[in-house]
C-alpha cells in the first residue's frame, strides 16, 4: 500500500467514524487496541533479524541497515545495528544506553513517563503504555493484520507507526517521522517465547568507551 492509499484509508476510516457515531468509534478503537495487545502478549520474548530501509518525503532511498532485535517484556529491549554503522541500543526499562561501536562512545538516558515516545522501545513496554500513549486502529491489509498507532502527544518522535502481523507474529514495522521520512523494518528468523539472558538487557561501558552527557 503506497502513501496515497494509506492516506485514503485513513480518510475512509474517519468518514465511517462520523457515520457510526462517537460511541461506535470508541468501541472500534478499543477493539483494535485489544486485538493488537493480545497479539503482542503472545510473545513474552521476541528475537529476530531485521532489514531497514528509509526513504525521504520524495521516495528517495536515504539509508539501508541490518541487525537484530531482542525483547523481553516488560522493559527488556536490545536493538543491534550490525551494518553499515554498528550501534547498540539497550534498556532494562529504566535506563537506555546508546552505544556507538565505531566511535567508542556511549550515552546513558533515564527512561521516565515524561520522556518522548520512541518507536524503537515501545514494543518492550506494558499494555498501559500503549493504550495511554496511542490512538490504535486496525487497517485493511491483503495479508495478515496491520495496526496504525498515532501518538496523542505532540512530543513523540514520529507521526505514526504501523505494526504488521502474520501468523500471529510481528513481521514488519513502518514509521513516519516528523520530516515525512518513512522507515520500513522487515523482521525475519523470528523466534518467540525462548529464554533470553537478562544480561543482554544491561550495559556496562568498556574501559575504552567515552560516556557522553545525555544531551549530546
């Protein structure tokens, strides 16, 4: 589905919402949220490889990357970019570390309820986080199930996000940022509900790594 079709479906959803009335709209949103949450809760842990492509507002390719993601809900998240520029994001739900391998630099940030919503770590959050921070709706999809998440807060780091499930597993995520740049993450070799060591979600900077202030 291209960008124009996405906009078209959103307009259609809004139009149907007006026809159905406010009470039916609230029910539809709650039903979509409940369905998405049920799918996410099927996987207490999640491990996958990913390929990412990012396009600008004119559809020009800006970036490609690949890596792997590990999730242990609630709170545990590890995002490893293997190429082209190695980087690791690690959180235990309280602290987020961003480690730039080539630069030997790491940044430590506290995760608080007031912090801007970040799509990279929302998947490791709790059900209350999702329903509090997002308007959730279900999109028509030729295969699987797709959900649209739109942040209530204007301080979020993105305009909207889509999660696509097939065979009840998360296989794709799309994110549109404030610059109208579209990032598409395709997940493969997905494994769910397998043991993931807790140390994978903790980070201790190596002696030769500079720890930078969170504002850098």
